[in-house]
C-alpha cells in the first residue's frame, strides 16, 4: 500500500512539471492580449505630430514651338489657287511655279517682292486671307519681270493673274509703258523667226519690230524664266481671254528685273 501511494504521488508531480513547461512555452511565444495592447498602442498622453503641408510648384508653360514653313505648304498652295494665283500642281511641293505665285502674292499684298521660297510670314498672310486684295493701280495690264507674272486689272479688281515669259538675255523686254495699238486675232507667223507662230497678239510698243503680248504654239514655251525674243509670251487659253477683254488703247506696263 505504501508503495502504491508513492507511485501515485510521483505521477502527480511529473504531470505538474509537464503542464508547467507547456504554459511557459505558450507565454514566451504568444503574447497575451493585455501585453499586446500595452506594447503597440501609444498612451493617450503622447500626441502624433501632424504632417507638414506641401506646396506643388507651379509648372512653367512650355514655349510655343513654331512650325517650319513647309508644314503649311499644301494649305498655302490650295489657298493661293483658290484666290486665283497659279501654283501648278497642288502637292505641298513649293516648285518654281509656286514661287511665282508667292512672288505675285507678296507684290499684291505689300510684302517685299522676291521669288524666294515659302516663309512663315507668307504662310500666315495667305492662310488668313479670304479674298484677293484690291489693286492700287489703274486698270490695265502689268507685266512683272521679277515674278514672271502678268496682272490684268479690270475696274478695281485683279481679273487675272497668269504666268508669262519675257525676253531672254540679249533680247530683253524693255521696261516701258505703252498702249495696245494693234490686235491680231488667231495665229500668225513671226516676221523674224521661221515657224514661230504668235496667237491672239496684243501689240503695245511700236518698236521695230513691234513688241506684243501673245500666246505660243505650245504652253511649254512659256518658261518660268525669261525665254522669248523681246515679246511677252502668255499661256493659252489665258491670252485668248485677255485678248477678248482688252480694247485698243489699254495701258500695258513692263517693270522689274529677273
């Protein structure tokens, strides 16, 4: 009996020791709710500093980038053509023909006259225009050798603006003012050059031989530069229309230098 009591007492002590190890392990690995609250939550007496307000710097406006003149080329050609300034092919390529139109535009709008390429000043001027300017000159026909352009002014309007080709070096068309003194409808052969036919001729200087505005056998003879033998070559059918609208006595003025 005493031996059995001793065994029972030893089992009780062993059970108590094992239970105690289990509790210690649990208390070291898992904090109690009360200890967690104490360690993670600051006391009410400690104040949290507020964040300083931040100011966003004002962004500087980006400088406006000006487009290059070529950006406007196609629109400029369309507008010039619409306003009656011949440009040739409307394709955004500022060719020598388009430069003739720009030259005429500059002259009729009071800009420095030249056969140069498209500038931003030209582009803004053309694209902001809604109609041709009103001429400041009296009615008549004006031949600009710089631009190789002819203006026909009827009343107070530019009725036509067309390509022409004046006298080549050695055969220069003189810078003078004359009046139409003879009209020769249809075709006739030049008195100086064989197989050189003139169409709807308007003689305006009484030089010998006379100097006239006239059409040529083919339009390819109306170059964008001086190429005639003193007369002024004009595109057909433009010369036919100019011929019909021009009475005897109409003023014709030649000016400028190529």
